[in-house]
């Protein structure tokens, strides 16, 4: 898959995940926060919890969205969240949580499945 279509696939998955979070009643604080270390996909508030959600997307029949959520990626998201905290100077939250959202779409870009794991890492 060319890099351009991989990027657009990722953006589609992130939009579907953001829509899911909003349906849950979350308030999305930021999307696609960029640093030299990488990106945070979704930062949201779920009640008293601040949630950093990592979104992984793939096409149906072409793998598993979770296969790229390895230990190195999890550590990277934690580091980037620290940069986000330092830059944003946000108010206190009772909890900070790292969720994972796996999105599978078909060739037309329609949602096949969305799996959300709260406190995934």
C-alpha cells in the first residue's frame, strides 16, 4: 500500500475512533498532537479521566490492527503524553488512562469493526 493511502487509511480510522469516543460522551481535547517523537492520535476526557487513545487501522483481510501496537509503540505514546502534559499545563485529573482502539474498514472505507480496549497499556 503506498504511503499516501496508508496515511489516509489512518486518518479515516482516527475519525471513526473519534466519532466512537464522542458517542461515548467523551470530550475530545486534541487530535493528532505532533512531536519530534511521534503523534498522539486522540486526547480526550472521560469523566474524571484523561485518556490518551492510540488508534490502529487496517483493511479487512489485510492483517490485525493490533499487530503494530507493540511495546515500543506503547512506550512512545507514554513519552509523548508527558510532552503533551508539560506543554498544555492541564488541570488535575483523577486518572490518566491509555486506551487502544482498533479499526477495520473494507475496501470502500466502510467500518467493518471497531474494538476499544480501555486501559490497554
